[in-house]
C-alpha cells in the first residue's frame, strides 16, 4: 500500500470541477427555468394577440355605418371566431372569451372609435369607424422559474381594426363640390335628386369642374378614353377615400364617352382598341343623321333643322322642335352662361345646379303626341318625373318608345342604337351605359391644383347622362360646347351598393388591422 505524504493532499486539484458545478448549479437551474418559462409566456402572448387580432378583424367586417353596426360588430368579435390558449394554466380553461359590448359608446373589452387616433369615441352606428378589442389578462404559472422567486406571468392583448373600402367598375370621374364655402362642405345628393347639373363647362382642370381620377388604367388621353368608353372600365378599383386626381381633357375622351349615345365620331377608332364601347339600349337624343354615323359632314349626326330652343326660362314659347332628347333643366336650356343660368332660376352651386324643372310637356308632345293632360296617364309617371324616370320607363316599354323620326331636311332621329350595335339593356349583370358614379371633392378647402394624391372624398354620387357632348348653337351663339357634360343627379351611391344593376358599381370592403 502506497502512502502519500500529507502535503500532497493539500496540493491535489482532482475534483475541482465538481465543486464549481455544485456552486453554479443554482444559477444554471435558474437560467434554464427562465428560458423554459419565457418560451411559455411568449407562446401565450402570441395566442392572446392572435385572438385579439382575429376578433378585431371579425368585428371590423361589420362596420358599414348601417343601423345595428355596433351590435353586429360586437357579436362578430365575440362569436365569429373561436380562439384558444393552450399555454395559460391558470385554471380558467383554454377558451379565450371576450365580453360583448353592443352599444357604440360602451367602455369595456370592446370599444368603438370615430378616428384612427382613438381620440373620439363613437356615439352611434354611423360614426363607429374603428373597433378596438381587448383580451383580459391570462396567467402562466411557471414550472421552474419559482426557483429564483418568480411564481407566474400575466399577459393581455389588444387590437384595433377598421374597414378599407374600394369602389369598382366605375369610370374614373370626380367633380369639385359646387356648394363648398368656408362654412359649408356638404353635398346633399338625396335632396338634389332630379336636378340637372353642368358637370363640365369647358375646362376640366379648373376648380368646380368635372375632372378625372387616376385608377391604374395608364397615363394619356387614350387610356382615359378607354376608362370612360369601355363597357367594363379597365384598371384598378378606386378607393372610397384617398383618391388620386388626374387633369386632362380632349376630344378623344369625349368621343369615347359619346359612344354611350351611339355616336360613332371617328369610325373604328372612336372606341380605343382592346375593348368594347356599346351604346345604351335607350339613346334618346336631340341629334339626327343621314346615312353616316360620325359627327361631321352633312350625313353624320347633327342638330335638327328645328332644334329645341326655349326662349324663356319658364317654358317653350317659340314653337315645338322636330325632335327632343332628354332636355336640360329649363334654366340651363335657356342659356349656357352660368351667370345667366343663375338669373334664370338655376341659383344653386353658382348656377351649375338646376331647379329640377324641365319641359316634360314638350318632351311627350314632340316624341309621343301626348299633351299635358294625357302623358301621365299614358306612362304612369308623376308630374315631377325625372329624366332618369322617363328613361327607365322607355326601356321598359320599347314597343312604344322605339321610334325613327324624320325631321326637316329629311334627317332621322332614333331612340334606339343604329350605329354601334344593338345596345345594352340595363339589368342583371348588364351595366347601365347612361349612368355613371362620381366622387365629390371639396377642392377649395383641400387646395387642389391638378394632379394630387391621397385626396379625401366627400361622397360618391350616381349621375344620369342626359345628352351627348356636342357643340349646339342658337344662330351664331354657342349654346353647348363639345366638351360639355350635362347630367341629372340620381342620388348618393349607397354603401355596399351594386348601383342600378349588379354589374354597375361594386363596393369591396376589406377589414384591416391597424395595431
């Protein structure tokens, strides 16, 4: 047996690692426990945040401003999706529950806001624009971290969502609000139903005039003509708000718009290549033609030898014309000057908006032979029927309304298409080619000048195209320019509306997360 001297025991270092490990074991267990339990906590955080996100998106899908918006949004947020947390072990269960708050001004796990910054709470269904969902805190009881004194971790989650909307299958059209003043920025389309409106008065780049929106169809007049002329406008959907304005106006753009009235101004090039520019089934207008379909030469579309020319803003007193299209409001038909129009009774919007008075008696007498005492019983229309009402009656009664009328000079007028195909009858998935939607913008307050991006839209309105863009004269005086667009206001484009037909206006709504 070998005996070592006592001094060697004092210098022996074997087993030193065990001592170090023993001393550091507490720290190693703590670090391992922290890692394990932090992963559990992070996982629970993801579960709860996902639950808040999904609930907010589900609620936002109901934010349409209609009656019951807040109730439906609250129900969707609490019942539409079922969320679970598998990492919370606080004995409450795996389901993530959210308390319903059906009132718009409620303060709880679900809150509604008017603005993105959450500075103004919603007060009713109409201004509940954003939904915020809060998940109550859940607990993860730690498995190993208690070694270092931590027992559990508590986490909650919250999410804010809104509804993004776009309007599709509409021509890219806008006009500046003619009623805008420093103290008034509204445009009441419902109250203006049936009123004639001068959409263009010669210059689409000037404040107050009709203009265009950038919708992704491409730059240049040719692409703008495609957007206004094609049966299905190319390009992207337009946002309900935050549009991009695009100045520009020339003859080719108006020629494409006029295809809706069966005008074939430049033959095969009138409609830009790549699409179809059909007329409406009802193309009633004040123009006549010989054997041509253009707008130049003796045989093309032109004014009749005895056109509609009221001599007073009250009624027709100078004899009846050969043929009448759907006419302008009397105060606009009397003169083309805005100041004179205002003096004649078109006092709204600086003279641009009519007073809804148009020569119904003359229209039915000239085109149908019905006098003021009989046209209402013949049509079933009321005494204040709009031009759009008459247009739709004619579409529904083509056996009566379809006509070819020979006028002075042996030129004929047609109420149905004869140049650009049979025309489209609105209904079902068919668009109404005499109807467009336009964005109303407060141009003065926004300081718009030409091409601008992110422009807020006051509202979208539906418009009836009353007449083709054409230069009309009273002797040597120009009454309408070839760049004029005259419309009748139908009303506000409804939320989630498909317009008059399913193929007319499509509103796409997509909920999106904000935070």
